């Protein structure tokens, strides 16, 4: 079975609420993520906890993408 990534997304410098989402692939620096109707760029990805079985818990810091 493939890993499931629980990702906590936090937007730097804004009061955007962010999100906690499941993903099949981990986010990578430079990736673009859509939250609601807005696009963001991943600035940083950090493991929050050691992997537990097929689950990995990650934190990703975002900034608004150009044109938002």
C-alpha cells in the first residue's frame, strides 16, 4: 500500500486559515497548491512526526503564487 501524507498547510504573512489535507504524494519546495480558489507556492516542507505505518505527517509553509 502507498503512503498517505497528512499535510498541514500554513500561509506565511497572511491570515489565511490554511488547511490540513491528505495527499498521495508529499509536497515539494516550489510546488503549487490550490486552497479554495487561490494558488500558493510551497516554501518549506518539514516532517512533523516520525512515519506511523503508512501515514506521514508533514507541515508545508506557503506563500501566495504570482497573480493571486
